C-alpha cells in the first residue's frame, strides 16, 4: 500500500489520488501524480478517428505523436515492477489497415518500454458482418508493456479448469508421454503429458474469450468488467493501486474495487465521470465479479 508522509506531522497518510476519479484530461492530471505510484495501468484510449464527438478523433497519422507524451507520463508513474495493458485496435483507412498501432509499439520500445506480451481479446458474442474486402472484426489487441524484465505476475490467479480432454487423454500414458517429447517438426517446442496428471486447473492461453459489454453504460466503447478484472488478478495483489487514464464509464475502477484493489481514474467527460461514480457507489469492496 502506498503511503505518503504528511508535510505537517511526518505521519504517513493515504495518497489523495487513491480511490479518486478526476473529471479532467489525462494530460492535465498525469503530471500531478508522483513517480512510481501504480502497480498496474489498464486502459483503452480513443482509437484513431473514433469518438469524434466526445474525444475529438485523433487522425491515424497523428496518433503516435499524440500518445507518446502521455506514455512518458505513464512510464513515470508506474512502479518499476508494474505492468501497462493497452487495449487498442487498428482501423481501416482507404481500404487497408493503417499501421499506427504497429508504429506505436515501435515508438514505445524506443521510449524505453518493454513489449512483453500481446493478448488477444476475442469478442465471442460479436455479430457477423461483411464489407467488400473483409469481414467484421471479432478481436482486439491487449498489449502488455513493462518498464523492466522483472515484473509482478501472479499466474495462479487466472488458472482455468483443465477440461474434459484430460479424462480420456491421461488414463493410459505411454512411455513417450512421461518424458519431454520434442516436436517432430523441429520447432524446439516439447511437452511432458504426465505433468497434467492430477491437475484440476491449468494455465490459460493468451487468447481471452470474453463477451462485449451487454449494457454499454451510456458510453460508446465500454469494455466488459471481466477484461480489466482478468489483468488486475494477473498483475496485482489485494490492496494494490490500478490506474486508468481513459476511464470512460469507470469499468476498470469497478473491477478494481470488486477485487479489493484501489483505483485512480481519469476521464475528461464529466458525464462519464458521473456514471462511473454511480457505478462505484453500488460496488462493494471485495464484492467479486
């Protein structure tokens, strides 16, 4: 838990930004936050040329230049062993995918971020659609960046049931199943099937199968509570502090509070902040998902 010394008494006190929502632009609030404050940053900034009426719509060619100063502030306020999850997706410009997300990844690496992993959020309830040269998107990127190679990660917190396959597959193991069997294709990968004997749960993959938000909380692009909640469980412990600099209707803050984590949210649209406060007022500490 982050505690700050009182300038008057020297006694430690809770930081004023903990469990607080700021109705302001993140470029105004981030510079006021102290270094090394947050255990996790989870956010979904406006995508290029999207949400014009609420966020102005950043042109794809300008996106990297717009985001980098914010990323520098995020890097400063993130703890050295913390993680930054960026939910983002390319858009189509003039009949082809724009490269602003790829350019942003490269620019963030040059800024000193480590691109540790990429998770794929599969929107399993996405309805079908067709355009002349493509089909509807049913997935989005969740890019994982860290400041250093060593960072906090609690993989056991997101384990999943082993699945029905284990009942038949693990009944009668061959000699090969009891050793690390290298890939016949020469890929360098191998597995020891006997490692799964007796396990009720296993580690998940980096593809997250989650439905989109059924009720969008009057926000144009609300992601489901389960999405930030999954990363909060993976990268934080109870009592840790989570930041969302593009909070929208407060989904990350709701997920944090329900999982006994503290939050800081920043959102320039006052109406969305009001929605977030209403949601948090009905979310009990540790209520779960």
